[in-house]
């Protein structure tokens, strides 16, 4: 009955599209809502069967390869929403790309690029995958570097990554995930960044950000995916060595909707030593963590390669 109902409604919508009574975006939005319809058992009685199924059900933990220290403290699980907050120019896009390089070993990964040129992101990916200076793409200094670049390109292609450009509405995000999602692999979605997403209606920036945060969280549940978003910190953080959660730009519901929040900033002690180094030590602070610990993790950021690597502090 439900299937016949869905078919009937979709046929009606198609006729409206042909007659130009609705546009393609409205059609996609309505089809998504129709596909989400299901027959539910509204029995709220707590039974022994329900107790046994619920208390022993466990979420699946996301497995990292390079970032094992982060994995151990963060405890990122499937369907979580992770927000990475950082000031402009600190390296939040590079960190997202590094996480994608790591996680794409085991998961399907999609990167929604709302800001940068596609060529810039692809060049950064080659530097990260190959652990090689980005300038080696154009002018390799040795045959070894040349071969590393070729190998990195092949590896990126083999991972079957999705780089989705200039899709800046919540509906774009939802449709993009639904169209490309694999059935046999868990999907991890990267959004760079949350402040560039648009919502319909003339509302305050605070209200827009609140709606965006809530909807992104809902998308992660509806489409069974884990979402990692970059978010810009407000200008107060530019002069602060230690950013805080309340510096999430126009945060509204961002902090509440996210199950986990990372703050990325330059290590204060390293900053005192050399402000202009190309290999700064960065702090990744786990500032909110529903399932894990609070911890500050040091990482080396090699800007010429756009690569992050954990700093192992022995004895700590």
C-alpha cells in the first residue's frame, strides 16, 4: 500500500513538473520527503525483547589509520556530527582533507567544497597523499618525486572520492549524498565550510546557522552517514591563543547539534619560538565529546605539503 501511494504521488509531481507548476528543486525536496515515509509501530510499551535489543545495541566506531591518537580520545562513531572550529587561515580545510585521506582507506568519502577552486583542492590532495611538496606537481626535483606524484594521483583515483563543488544549500547537500551514497560502505561527508551554506527565507544569521546545524544533524541520521564540518571562529579568536566553544561563529545551535567539537589553533609555545615557520605545531583540542575524553593533541602541519601528522610525545 505504501509503495503504491508513493508511486502515485511521484507521478502527480512529475506531471506538475512537466506543466511547470513546480521546479526541479521543489520536486527533489518533495521526493526526498516521500521516500522517507514508512509505516511505524507506535507501540511504546517497554518489553523484554525491546530491552534486550536496545541496551546491547552498540554504534560502530570510526576507524582511523594515521590519526590513532585522535581516534583513541575522540571515539567518533557512525552517524556522529563533528564540527572543526578554526580562525581564517589556520588550516581547517587542510585538516579536513587530511582526515579524508585517512578515512577513505575504509569508508566512502564525499567532500562538499563551497569555497575553493577545485584545482587547488586537488593539488592539496596530491601533496597529502604523496607526502610531497605541492610544487613537485609542476617541477619535481628528482625522478623519485615525479614517481611519487604519479603514485599519489593513482591512489586518489582508486579511492573513488567525491569532490562536489558549489553546492551551497541544505537540499544540495542532501541530494548529493543520496545520489552518490554506496550501499556496502559507510559514508563520511565533509563540508567546507558550514558558514557558506544557505537557507531559504530572510532571517538573522543566528537563526540561519541554527537551522543549518539542526538540518545537518538530521541529514546524518536520515541518510546514515557521518558528517564532519569546518566552522569559522569569530573575530575575537584572532587575538586569542586559546579559543573556546563560544567562539564558534554565530554559533546558535552548532555546539548543541554537534556530538563532538574540535578546535584547531597554533600551539602557543611554538608560536613564541617562530611565528612564520612553514612547519608549525598545531593544537587540536577536543572541546566537546559526548562519547570520549577531553584532550589537546599536538600535530605538525607541513604547509608546503598541506599535511598534518600527529606529534608523538613519549612518556605522556
